[in-house]
C-alpha cells in the first residue's frame, strides 16, 4: 500500500488512532484549562471593558476552537509524509498546549493577568507556527486554525485592557 493511501483518513475505514489521540489531547488541555479557570469573587471584582463578551460565551467559543484544533491536528497528522514530520507537528501542538494551559493558570490560579499577558506572545506564535507548518501539509488544516489565532488575538487585547484597568497585581492585591 502506498504511503499516501495508507495515511489517507477514512473514518469508516478504521483510521481512528489520530482522531482518538487528538480528541483525547484536546479534551485534556481544555479540561485542565477549565479546571483552573474559576470565575470567582476575584475575577468578578476585576474591572473589565464594556465590550468584553459575556462570561457564558467563553465556554462555547473554546469548545468550538478545541473542536477545530482537533480536526486540524487529525488532518495535519494524516498528511505528514513521514515520522519526523509527524513528530515535528505533534511537538508544535504540545508547545501550544503548554502555552494555552499556562495562560489560564497564570490568569486565574495565580491571579496574575500581567503574567498571563506575557504568555500571549508565545501562545500566539505557537499558533502561527502551527498554521505555517500545517499549510505545507494540508491547507484546510491550516485554515481550521485561523479562528483560534483570531480568538487569541482578541483575548490578548482583552487581557491587555484588563491589566491596564486593574494594575498593579501581586502580593498587595491578593485579597482583591
């Protein structure tokens, strides 16, 4: 069987491994981020811009984004020509997952929107690296990552405004 035919994704043909692994990883990252993203008194006390989306929108938005990331990962993985390319792609997804979780942890658990803002750059760059890499493998996979890049761009600006409205952060503001 030719490598291209072997790697062609056929959901009903038994190539479930990439789907299950990608879905499992996305669920793990989303669940971990959600677990540390408590909307409690501290978060509610922050001054936020009037144009911030309502809190209920963030869950559905992230669910859609993680579904797109999963689809992009599966399509990209199936399109890799060899094990080295697959390893590179998976390492980029891993770096992205770490940066994604780090933002939630820094913002909500550590209560440091200023530190979370610093994490936006590596998070954004990791998404861009995925888009560029995926564009060489499967253009549709790269396109599926664009909403993620746009959302993180928007979230980065929102994070910046929250920092501007509420700074300084740290020991003197722990009880806020």
